[in-house]
C-alpha cells in the first residue's frame, strides 16, 4: 500500500481550473518539447498522470502515451478529455504498478515523486521506471529544491505564494524530511477561503541520484527548467534525466 495521500473527487473536479497557469502555452510548450525529444519515435509512460495536463497534449503531438494514476477521480477527469483507446490509464501507485510494454521515456512532473512519503517507496519508484524502460530509455523527474536556506533557526514555515486569491506556505519536519503544503484559496465571491493541506517527502538531487544508481540508471543531464537553463546553487527546481544503459 502506498503512503501517498489520495486526491478526492472535489479536488479532482477543480484541479484544472486552479492549475490553469501550469496549463498555459508558456509553461506547457517547453515541457512538451523537452519530453517529445526524449521520447523520440517510442512510447512514453507518465507516472501520476492526474487529469492529463501533460499527457494529453503530449499525445496530441504524436507521442504514444500511457499513464499510471492512483486517484480514480483524477483519472475520471482525464477520461472526459480522451478515450482509453487513445491514452490508456492504469489505476495504481507509481512505485509498484506495472503496465504492458516497453517505453523510451518514463516521466514524473510537478514535484509528484514527493507524494511518496518514504524513502523506500521513492526508491521503488525508480526501480519501477527502470523495469518499464527499453535499453537506452530515459527517466525524467521535475522536482523543487527544498528551500531550507530560507528557514532560519526557530522558523518552521516558508511561504511560496501570497496573492489575492491564494496563500500558500510549507512547514518542514527536517528530521523526517517531510513538508506539509498549506493552502488558503478564495472560494467564491463572498470572501470565504478554503483551507487544504498535503504532505510530501522532499529529497535533494544527490539523494535522487543515489536512488537512480540503486535502480541501475545513470544521470545523463540536470537543468534548472524545461528550457534547459543551467542548474546552479540558486535554482529553485531541477529537471533531471537518468538513462537506462543500452
């Protein structure tokens, strides 16, 4: 049983509207171009495909895409956009669920590996990617760098969004390596706010590289964004590519 928290129907139904910025051409364009180049003429598998924010337009670019998704409610939203014959989705967790065939690309975007709340499960996620990859195939993860430099002694929270319609901040348990994302989101025009939170296990790039080595994958490239900017000590996130030896 995975430790991931399950997305509910209510959350799934409003996900696309609340993440509309992440679906904009400015965000999706570089993401899709990056993934399509790595997929080449082969097939792509998205772990935690959700509502298909990335998988559906990648399929529209001509890349055959399959998905694994833990939440049946999130998968139901995806199914309103595209049929099973066009983009098959298997319900299950990304650490252990196996789908048929080989893929030239397995990818996991938007911090989603952090939904696995133990190190063991994250290692199994890498192993699951490896077992799906054809020789020479790539595993791609998009993940934020933990902002612990912004956390002075005695402070437990770091804000990541302060806007008119949303207040978001993370609290950290640096011993368990777990953060909790807290959200206050404007809910309607009457001044009410909806409060939600979710737990995540953060990991440093070097820890992910060790997980990849355990799974038999080799680091090929690490950049700061989908446009390929250099990854530095100031980068807030990274796009990492590991390769299965041919």
